[in-house]
C-alpha cells in the first residue's frame, strides 16, 4: 500500500497497532509450529532410514529363500504353486492428523500375506517353496511400513515448506508494511498536532493583539 493512501486518523493508528500485535502473535505461532514440524520430520527421517534398512534385509533374505527353494525344487517346483498363487493383500488408506496436518497413512494393523490370504494348497507345495512365499510376504509388510513412513514424511515436508513461506511473507512483507504504515500515521498525526498547536498559539496572539489595538 502507498503510504500517501493510508488514512491518517487516530482510529487508523489504533487499528494498525492491533493488527501488528495480532500479526506478531501469528508469526510466533507459525514459528513454534515450524520448530515442532522440524522435530517430527527429524524423527520420521530416522524411521524411514530404519525401515529402508529393514526392507533391504528382508529383501535379501527373500532372495536367499528363493534361491534355496529353486536349488532344491527346481524350476518345475515353482510352476504349479505359481499358477495357484493369488495373494490378496488388504491395503487400506487411513487419514490421520500429525501436528494438525491431515496425512494419509496405511493401515498396518493387519499383517499381509498370511496363509489364508493365498489360494495355495500348502500340503501340495514343498516346504522350501512355502518358506520363500512367507519370506516374500514379509517383504510386503516391510514395503508397506516404509511407504507409510514416507507418506507421513512427504506430507510434513510439504507442510513445513508452506509454513516457511508464510513466515517469510510475514517477516519480509506484511510486518514491515504494517510497521511502515503505523509509523507514518503516528508521524503525520504528531505533525498535525504540532501544526494545530502552533495555529492555536498564533490565533491567540493575534486575538490578544487585536484586543490591545482596540483598547
């Protein structure tokens, strides 16, 4: 806003003072939120690293189980089970709030890949093949846990970026503008009061001089 367009009144000065106080309060709240988000993000980053390592370990174990099953059963030992294998992972998306931020999360309450989820007759399948199946089921769980952490982390990263933009806007644009307008209004009112005081004194002197001349 151009300073010349600001209303120079006592009410405008009071309104700017109140708006400045509210804006500073909003700035402080956003800054506290940003710090809390940083702490939550730091914790989630550690969780993502831990779950990524967990997935890597489970995947390595799955590949070893697969290699062992293939070595003992041969390719033919996988063909029939593969035709009858129909995994039906139950993946549900939930909505949660973290630091007041709406976040989509994966429902991890149900373990994936239990035997009843497969159309697979365990009696007709080699134990080493079933071990490989179970090992890869564990990989599904690990993938979902990692994806859940990454969903939360991504949402909080977006939120902290938005919060930081708002803080910078307040710090570099809104607050300086309000302060400039407030000081401008106060300065102009003080100048107006000085001019009015000088005018009153001058009018009083002129009035006294006229009275003396008339006496």
